[in-house]
C-alpha cells in the first residue's frame, strides 16, 4: 500500500506540474490537490481489492464531481426530473475549452480562459486517475505509458525554458514506476544500485539530447495537428452580408482566415471588407464606384474632404500588417477609414477612393499586405457637438430607398416635412409605405434626443439590450413574409434575427431620422495575443455593423447586434467605459421620460472591464442569444442523451450487483425478490413494497403471461426453508429468475425494453 501511495503521488505531481506549465497566472493549489485527491479514490479501491463494478462506479462518481467543481455546475442538476441539466452544460463547456486551445497562443492566462483552465484540471484528473489505477493493479508498463503521455503531451505544446529538466524528471518517474512495481516481495533490495543506474541513465539522456549530432527534429510535428479548424481550404464569408435575411449557418469547422498584427496598445477594432450603401426597399446591397484596374505598390485614400485635418498626419494612423490564412474573397480587409495601403505584391486591383479595395483575383493563402487607418476615439461629448454640417458627398447616405433622400436631423419642422414625404411625395409608392413603420418606431425610440449621436446611441442600446427592445440574436429566425419587408417584420413583429437584421434595421432607421449611416461588413476583432500584438480572426467572426458619419470625425462604428464583439469606443453603449452621466448632458428635457435614454443615463462606467461576445470567443454571449440550431446542436444533444443513458444503465448495473453482494443464502433469496420487483417497476407495473413472492408471481403471470411458479417455489424454500435445503433452492431460484426475466423480455417490444432500461423506478426498490 505504501508503494502504491508513493508512486501515485509522484506520478500525480509530475503530471500536474507538466500541465500547469501551459498556463500563466496564480496557481490554485486547492484545485490541483482536489483533482489528485479525487483521482486517488478509485486507486485506493483497487488496492484494497474492490470489485471492478465498484471501481467503475467510483471512477464515474469522481469524474462527475470533478466536472461539477471545475465548470461550476451544481451536482444537484444531475438529478432526474424538472428542468435540471448537468451533462449538457458540462459537455458544452469541455468542448469549448478544448477548441479554444486551437485559437489561443500558449501558454494562456488562466484568468482570461477559465474553460481552458477547467480542461487542464480535468486532464490532471484523467491522467492521474489512469496512472493510479494501473499502479494499484500492479501494471508497471501501462502506468509508465500513461505517465509518459501525461507528462509529454503538455510539454511538447509548451517546451518552456527547461524542457530537458522536465524530460529528465519524467524519465526518473518512469524508472521509479518500473522498479517499485517489479515482481518480488522485497522491492527495497538493490534500491541504492537502482537509484545509481537511474541517475546515470537520466544524465546520459540529458547530455545526449544537447548534442547536435544526436538530437534530431521531431519525426511528426503533431502539435500543429488541429482536428477542428485546420484551414484545409479557403472559406468565403460573403453569406454573412448578403441581405437575404433567411438565416445563416456558420460552418461547424472553425477556420482562421486572417492574422492581423498591430502596433501600440490593444484596441478592439473591427476589420471591414466593404460597405453596403444602398437600400432597395427589401435589403441592403454593395454599390461600389470602383476606379479602373491598376497595379501599384501604394494606394492613398482620396477621402480627405470627409475627414478632419489630423487624419492626414501619419502619426494618427494605426498600422496593420495583414496575413491571409484561408479567406476566399477578393476584398482587402482593414480597419475602417484606411488612409494608405501597401497591397499584395504583383496584385491588380480596383478601389473606391482608397476606402474599399477589391482585387481582380481572390486572396491567396500567405498573401500579406499593410494598411494604415485613421481610427479616432471620440468621447460622447465630442460626438454630441459634431453637428450636421455634412459634406455634399455624404448626402447620398440620407437616401432611404434608392434616390429618395430625407431632411437631415434637426431640420426645422422636420416632422411636418416627413409627413409630406410619406403622405404626398411617396403616397403611392408601395415600397416606401411598406417601410414606413421603421420611421415611426425610430422616432419613438429616440424621442427627446437633440443630436445625431444621442439618437444613434439610443438605437444601438435599444437593439442590443433585450430589456429595452426585446430583441434576440437568432441565426435561424422566422422566414420573412412575402408581402412585407424583412426588416419591418423583424423590428415590429418577430424581434429575432442576426447581424444582417440588426445592422440593416438600425442603419435604415438612422437614415429615416436624417442621420447619414450605412452597413459595414467584415469581421469583429478576433482573439488577441498580447506578446506578438497579433489578432487571429476566424470565419466565425464574420459580421455586419453600422457606420454613422459625424462631421470632423468621419465614419464611426456602432454595433447593435446582441452578444457580438465589443467595440473599443467609450461612446458606444457596448463599451465598459460608457458613462451615463456623460451621456445625460446630451439629452434634452423632453427625453427624460424615454425608457431607452433613461437606461443609458443610469449606466455606470466600468473602466478596465473587457466584455466579449460570440464574435470574439466561442461560447460567450449576451443574455437573450439563441445559438445556431444547425446539425451541430443536434449532434451535441444526442451525445448528451447518450451519455446520460449510459450513466443510468451503469448506475442500475452497479445497484443490481450490490443487491447480490451478500453471502447469506437467505439474504440472497431476498435479493432475488427485490430484483424481480425492480424489473416489474421499470416496466411500469405497480408493486407494493410488501408484496410477497406469491403476489409477485401473480403479477408476472397477469401482465406478461410468463409462468413464475418454479421461481416462487424455489425462492420461498431458499428464504424460509430448512437450512440444509437453502443452498440448492437458492441456486434454482437464481436460475429460474434469469428464465423469468428472459421470458418477460421476449414478450415485450423493443421500445418497452429501452424504456425499462432507462427507467429510474427500480433505483427506489
């Protein structure tokens, strides 16, 4: 027993130390100790000679307990009945944590990735449990293999600064296992010689591995294998910004499409591919006015008239070095308001004033380019004072449907002018009248605002906060009706949609209010590596948002979609730095009764708190987010059901084995009675707890037409007969019990068999 304990904790310490090396931050000794303590329980059971079913039950129990601890899911949720759900959240969290390893640079910060940390703790539990069971069962080869894998796996992921030391310790652990578990009754004999040999072997191996003539590269660089998001083929994401509003399915396989390296402090920028400038009455569309095809090493934006003088200074630009990983598209991606491009070498392109660049051919893997963008960080006060002195080039962004422009925000008698717009100028236009409800709703939401910024912030919050507008993110919303614009149906009826709906509706409502706006399409920020200052962007970050024009600032992004990425902008209600007190100064007296404006006024700034959503991290999101109801959810649900069913069957098998664990023949005869009662209960037969053997036989004959008389007679003798007849009667009773159960199974349907196998009624017998 002492050897088992020594080797278990030696192996556990090596495994835990290896796995904790792939994390950074303060280590919770309590969590590691708890995992090792739980893993030791089945090993102790093996060491004391417990039956296999008991060990299996203990292994399942400690695994469930560990999952409940690391994923913070109450064990009480594992009980049947009601609305409890344990296995679903646990399996989903484990899956998300596992997949995050392929989206995150190692070592990772445990406070930033709690699900990855939970999976690390489960890895410590799993490898320690396997090693402990094999050690207790005196299986030295198996235990050594588990130790090598348990230590080697994380070490190859993050070699660290002293990989040779880790390898030497692992080798010493393997030698200790092989030596102390060798056959013989006196393993301590020869201990000094064994230690000396082990030290020599470890020293020779470490010295040899430092020699360039001996040490070689890995035969298989398996660390780069990615079972989930290996970008085998470039993927397109234009389906995210094609305005059909019929639903989207993000691919089950998550693919890295871009790597973007930036300079300076971290900023959660959105990466824009194009803009949708025109609303047709049924959807938004890309309407680019591209220059002739050209080839150049530099593209300078021709948008100076729309931007402040400071935008012309290179010191105010943000440099982005973009590398294409697997994106099937011909738009160059960059942060909004690009000022200068250094396009891919030997690439021909067309551009729209240097703001949008489109290649003649699709982007290629490993293609790289550089772009410098002007991305200001205005305050709510600054945007509130921006005014409405729009350049002539911006007036097209006040057109609500094709060329139908509306008066700009703040125009005197604007309400009257809009009445004339709808009731006189476009009285007979079915598309304009069909979209009119969007104007009516927008006017109500922003009532009391005195400047375009306050109106934009109010609409953004109204869409994004379920308690205000009642909207829910849903990638498979109701199909749009044929006789009603999809965005009108979304805002006034269904209130369920994805980024196309939210961005399209907000942009159009802003235009109806006389505020220049458009839909931007591209990607949310992605995941950030602070060491390399690099963003990793996947196809799951594809997104639509809104850009609003402010004189003196240019196009400023707003994101109305619930649960998506968070903008690095204190003016946005999505930002932790948004201040309700600062916003309050921009609201007129007439807006004090507006619930949306009041909600924004009550918001308190939370500097330093970074929020994330589905756009930036798998599994994160906001309240009211409905996930894609595609095949992946169905598969996960079936997996959860299968695991739950297996757990029920295993629990019932353990319970039945414990029922027959007694040695006294009369107790075993009673176990035969309870076993038959349990089978009947699982088939829905009401059985009184005090039912006699004769009464059980009558129930079997009544409901299943099976002759239970021989079993009843044999079990009665075994239970109440003379002691010398009990053993023979017990053997016959158990044989007859098996026959009765077999005959009953043959007389019921497959559905009844499955229902009986999954029934929990027998656990109460």
